[in-house]
C-alpha cells in the first residue's frame, strides 16, 4: 500500500485533505477556539509552527458551503453539536500578510492592496445580487479596482485599504444575512519588514488603522483570529481594540494545537516505518515548551522524515535555519560584552538555563534597543524556551534542542572567523605549525584562538556536539588558507574523517580527528583520535592523490584547553 505524501510546504487544508497528504489532526483547535474565544483572538507562535495551516483549516470549517468530507474522521467531526451550529455557517474573510512587504513603503502598500483585493475577488458574485444597492456595489468595485496604467495591478487609495476589510464585512453580512469571521495570518510581518527597511512609522499607521476599522468599529464582525510571531504592544497597534484575547507561548490554552506532540511524532515515524530514528528526532527537533506541553517544530519533522525516506544521508539537519535570516541570533550574539556575558551564552550552548524577565508586548522599532528586549525576542521567536514553569514574567530560558543549538553555534563560529580575519598572524602561525608538525606550537596558537570565542562546559550536551564545535573552530582558521585543499566530514577509507588537507605543491597530506575530552582527560582522547584515523584508514585518499608526506593529528579539547599529538607517515608512489 502506498504511503501518503509528506506535506512539505503545503499549508492549504483543502489541498492537504483531498490530495493524499499526511495530516496531523489539529481540528481540536476549532473546539478550543469556540469554547474560549473572544471577539478578537491573537495566537503567537514561532515561524513554521503550523499557523497558516490552522488558519486555512478554520476557513474551510466555518465558511459558507463548507465541505463536510474534509473533516470526516477527524476529531472535530465527533463534536456534532458544534459542527451543526458552526460548520459552513459564516462568510469568512481570510488573508495572510506574509508577503505584504518590500524595499519601500509604496511597494509594501501595493502588496497589501493586492492581498486584500484578491481575497475580495472571491466574492465577485455579490455584484450580481439585488440584495446590495448600487452605491454598495461601487464600494466593492473600489476594493477590486485595477489600474491599467500600472500594468493591471490593483490600485486602492490608502483610505480604501484602511476601510477595505470593514467595508467587505458589511457587504457580506448584507448578502448572507450573517456576521463575518475575519482571519488574518502573519499580521506582524509587514511591521517587522518595515522596521528593517526604514518605513516603519508609515506602515504601522496603515496597519493600525486597517485593524481598527476591521476589528473595533466593525458591527458586521462575528469574531476574528490573528496569528503572528510577536505580540506587538497594544500601545503601538491595538489602541482601538477592547482587550483582544491573547494566546501566547506562556498560555495553557491551545498549547498543543500548534506544533507536533511527542505522540504525534511517534505516529508519523511509525507510519513511515522510521521508528528507529525516534531518539535522534527528539534530540534535534523537540523541546519547545508551551505552558505544560512540549512540542516539536512541524517543519523540521516533516523535512527530516522526507530526508530519511529519499536520501542516503541519515544525519539530521537544521531545516528551520534555512527558512529565515536568523537576524535575532546575530543581533543577540553581537551584544556579547554589552549586556550579554560570555558566561550566559556558554551556559545556554551547554544545555543549561538562565533566568530572564520576559516582556511579551514588544514594538518592532525598539526591539533591538536593549538587551532585555532581545531576550524576549529570542523567546517569542522560538530560539529559547522555558526550562520550567514561569514565575510571572520571570522565565528560566534554555535552548530547546540540538537544531537551535546548532544555529547558535554556527553564528558563534561565524563571529570567530571574523575575529580570525582581523588577526592575520593567527592563520599564518597555525598553518605553518600544522604543516611542520610542530604540535607544541599548534597547541599554543589554537588555544590563543579559542580565547576569542566562548568555551564549552562539561555538561549533559552530547559529546558529538562538543566535538563539532571545536571542529568548526579549526575550520574557521583553515578557511583563510586559500592555497590549501581543505575538506571536512567526507568519506575516506572505512569512515568519515573530520578534516583533511592537501598541500599539493609540497605533496603533504594532513588528516585531523577532533575529540572532546570528557572530564579533561586529554591524553586518552588524543590517543582515541589517532586510533580512529588508523583503524578507519583515513589516509587512503591522500595516498591515492600522491601525498608523499602524511601527518595524522589527534586533537583533544576541553573547555579552552587542548592537546595535540601527531603520527607521521611517509608514502612513496609505486
């Protein structure tokens, strides 16, 4: 029997349910919402946590003419009273603001105009109705108006954009005889992009006025649901709203409705016959705490399963990292020595926690102004998660899993490379000593380099991660040696070496294996590294490439100490 397809990048609920995609049942969200809703409901979750799919699900459930078959066999279908009362009973306006941005305010405003106009076009049939006055139909035409002088793009004035959702709600209520549900996905993306591109004040005025008209002064509104990464402060955007109901990362309500639970991940792995990868899946992609629940990042789990099914490479990767610029982490790490101590970062990287005061209401134009805001931003965007139950707004924070730890590590190594680039002597001294087999000098220069970055504590974080970190530091130095052939983590002999170097003009080959010395036993770890090189015949490729002098290095590292041992081998071509 063929397996269902993995829904990579599919956030359309109807498509997912009709085209044989695997679906993790989150329809319990509908019940939770109906039993606890306010007039305006805001759900804040990190990116790639299923917000858009859940919003698509809500539209498919509530919208007039809903297809009951889409929900057959799902949890909500067993709530017959709720289904009879709410399914298919409402006109629904559903927009996503994730693309409402651009290099300038005018470009972003036009994108917002297009988003709203395309949604309004779904209701073009109201123009044929005798339920609306001609003046009301003209109001609708203003929303979907096309400017032929601008290559046929939609062209609303700012005042029309501001009133568009309110106007459309009134027209739909009159047509259907039923108040309207409004869904706004990724409401804060235009603000984040506007802040980074210099037109924040104009954009926040536009979004604030639009939301005010749609969600406060709108008598045709039944209720609204919004999603975003951040709870933007009431003072900056929600000034007109009467206490929107907030479902944040610290709220127990709907805690399991975004993200995959452990049981759901086990079911996915079992379905695709990948249960043997449960432990590594948990280490890499679990660990996000939302009140009392722990959830996995859905984007990661789906992509990881796809990799396991379609690739021979069974090593986990950081999929989440590639879906964003990770600007938050870059800004945070750049503050080392300016409110963030190396000790705090070292504790986080090593699997420990730090206690911070979290401010959930933020404004994008001040978010990078101080380090306390940055801690709150890292929490809201999923880079940090509660280690235990918060004490008010005091939260003990930790890195949730190996994937996010890998993101932090990557940027720490990037900062290290930048510092190495500033000190040209470090590269020269290290590489000269490495080529000459001067282990004492290699040790001295490498420890000098390690002083430029954080250290790794001897904690519960797996040895593999620690070794990869020191491996990255060595590569960060070798990166600048342009005339050497440097490769990393490639197959050779009977396994994968850490680092291999070919100095062709001198016919010198170097292979390096890095070990983390648990408990500080550097001697034993160095010997283990050399034994691994010899046991797995890592020098095979060097010999094939006619490297006649081969240097085999065992590096052992512990915090900011290291030991280096060497075995030499001379190989003459036959």
